[in-house]
C-alpha cells in the first residue's frame, strides 16, 4: 500500500512505458489480429448497422440508433424520404458492414436513415393492402403508356409501406419524356410517383425464375452487379454459337458465361496459337477444335469437314510442331514419327478416347503371380 515501508517484500514495482514495450515485444506481440474495420466505421458502430430488404432485390442500409433488438426476418418500419416504409431485416452487425464495404460505400458520407420500430399490426395491415395494389397498378400504367404512345415498358411497381408513394420500374432503349405520364399517375392513384429505369438483366432479377441449370436465377438470388457479357466469352470457352442456349431469360447473354472465363483464359495460354496445321505422311492435318480443360486438340485431313477427328494431346501437338519445323512429318494414325529421309525419329503415344471403337479389344493378361500352383 502507498506509504507502507514493508511493501517491497510483496513484489509491487512501478512499470514504465519503456518496460511495457519491452515486455510486449518479448513474445507478447505474436499473432496480432489486423483490425480491418479501423478507420472505416467512422462515427457509426458496426452493431448499429442493419440491411433492410424490400420488394425483390431492393436493399438499403439503416442505422439502429434506438438499440432495438433485431434479427433476420423481422418486419420493421423505417424512415423514408416521405412518410415511412416497411421492410424485412436481412443482415445485422458486422455482416452489414461487410456488405457496405463490398459495395464500396463510404459510411462517413453515406446518409443512413433510421429504423423507427418493429412493425405494429396496423403497419402490417396497411403494408399488405399496398402490396395487393401493385399488380393492378402496373397493368393500368401499361395501358396509359400505350395511350400516350411512349416507347417504354413498365416492368414492375413497388408501393411504399404507407401507400404514400410508388416506384415505377421501366425499360427503355432511349430517353423518354414521361412528365405527362407522372401527372396522370399521380392524379389517378393519389400518390407520389418515382420513375426508375432498369436494364433487362435487372428486370429478370426482379421478376425471378428458374434458369436452364435448374436453380434460381443468379440475378434474383445473389448477383447484384451486372456487367456486360461479350460473345467472345463463349468463343474462348469453345461453346457453340447457339443464341437460344447462350441467352438467359432476360434475352441477353447469360451472366454465368463470365464465371469460368478466367480459368479458360489461363489454360489457353499454354495451348499453341500458331502453326496449327500439322505436316503428316498423308498430307496436312487441319485443326478444328480444342478441349481446353482436357488439353486435347482435334484434327482431320479435311479442311472443311469435321468427320474422323483425331484427338491429340496438347503436349504432343507441340512436339509435332517442333518436328515439322525440322522437316519431320508424322503418321497420326500409326502413332509414329517419320523423317523425310526414312530415318527413325521416335514414337508418339496415342491416347485412346471414350469414342474409340477398339477400346474394348485389348486382351488383359493375367499375372503369373495369381496362378494356382
């Protein structure tokens, strides 16, 4: 205790900052944890951030400054530009901050609106009434658009939870003057009107559906960034140019064409791109297609026909190209390499495929070890 003359016997000593730094560096600073949230949360705590999902794929971020206990699936009343809206809790806490970071949103500059409360029974009743009006409102809006002769398609309508506002999602190739349309909609439905233009991919995501793979559409389940997909993505993966198979439900090229493109691009780097015509004892062999992942190239003796294709591994194609440069021709069917002066140069191993009609003709010899004496 302070002032006690006998205290040194208890081992109480003063520790300075220098002593502490020495102790921390002497084995105590191992395996540090990097605080990647440092400097990113600004003045907002991570446990206050909530991701709220509205109709279809629309999601926004709110701050729970009232410390309301929320979990995924809770229906809440949130602040809106005019009145209040109703949505479902999708993410809370640090997971919300991860989503914000992934979408490159700066929390210091983003205007987080507030969560008012968990939805009351009266809020839910009014919200369901608003949802029941969306289909009829969309059909009536399409009639008005047709009467006005506007070159646009109204794909969806989303009512705000208090029925004071509605968002009209539309698709248009060019700019549309819909000022007259807004006046008619506002007077007929007695609400605030917001027009929001979306693309064909976003429309498919909002409507939803099942893809050709048998699973829910990526754009409606998890994908939020819609980049352009080029037909070159299909060419690099050696996919047939079939418009029906390559197009999704939105009418555009499927987003999944981009998922494995990097893998194919990397694999193509080791595949020969020049001197693809091989010199053989039967004449020139022409390249027709390449199985990139199996690393197999297919050749035939006809430049225009794909019948009687001969599969050759990429490594052997490289060997043949090098031999051709030295004036050596090969017999692809007999699997040996012949020089122009009839001198022996080596052998090539022929890889049998599942399409080889002679693959079952091999005689398996029993080992002498298994014979009974």
